């Protein structure tokens, strides 16, 4: 299975932008890049996903490198409620069911 | 909204007991998953199912089995619970396509004493 690599932790100040990186150098052409986040004592929730082009939604933006070997989740203005563990995963077109999560990045937001 | 419901939020079981963790989803999803989450170890896939009666092992299947007799229900079974299976268990579901979102339940906290 394709693996992703993320920093263990990052810090941000409230109301500042946050860029969370993810490396996925073994990505294949039909793999989607998904991001999820997990708030304390809850199950993970979907944030955003993309294939090749950058994506925006109400929660965040996803910037995908031209070679697709890395991506960045962008929170435009971090709030205290954004403090969570963020997971970047690849979902393969074949065997899409077997989605493997890594350890994620723990984001701390300081007031 | 998609809903993934795990039957028990908190359970305490004795060593050697047979434990059933039940999960139900209401959106006709083909894929269902069971993950285990321990502090500092992220989410680890135990089993997943891509159709009724179909299952595949994940990364840590030892000590667990699963059952999917109906499309909406996926059960995780600990045949003989041990203390090292004390953990949070997360059920999830998705449509069978890489572009589709995975939806998670709230989690079941299992303590084996």
C-alpha cells in the first residue's frame, strides 16, 4: 500500500494560516489524496480530497504538487476548534477499501 | 447525512470473554472497516469488508474476526478478549470508489480487565 509521511506535530497561532504537509512519493496515477481530522474523543471526519487539481471547500484548501508526490492542507485562518490530529491518506482506485491511516499530524493552535 | 452507529460507546469486559462490537451504517455503502486506535499509534486497520460476506485482513487482524451478514452491519468479534486489546475501536464505511469519503462512527472504548 502507498504510504504517506507527515510531521508528528505542528503549532499555529489563532487566526493565522496553517500549512500541513504530506509526502506520498509512491502515489500512483489513480490514487486520490484524502485528508481527515480527528478532534479529541471523536471519530475522524472528512476534510477534503483531490486527484490532480487544487481543491477548495468551506473547511480548507488542498494544494497538490504538480508531480503529485506531495500535498498541503491549508487552513486559511486557524481557530482553537481546529486543534486536532490531521491525517493524509491515499485511496487507491483498485482495492479502495483498504485505506491505511498513518500517525497523522497533531495541530496545536495557540490563542 | 450519513450515519455510522457503533452500538456501545464504553465497554468493560473480563479477560477470556467473547466480545462483539456492532456497527451499522445507513447509506448503503459497500465498504465497511474496523480500525483500532491506541495512544501514539494512529489508526490501524483490523479488517475491512467490500460486500456482504466478503472480508479482507487489514494490518493487525490477529485476535479478531468479523462478520458481515447484511450490507448495513459489520461486527467485530474478539473471541477471547485479552488485556492487550484494551483500546478504542472505530468503525467506518464508504462507497466503493477511491474518490469517496470515509465516514466514521464515534468509537467504542473497550477495557479488558
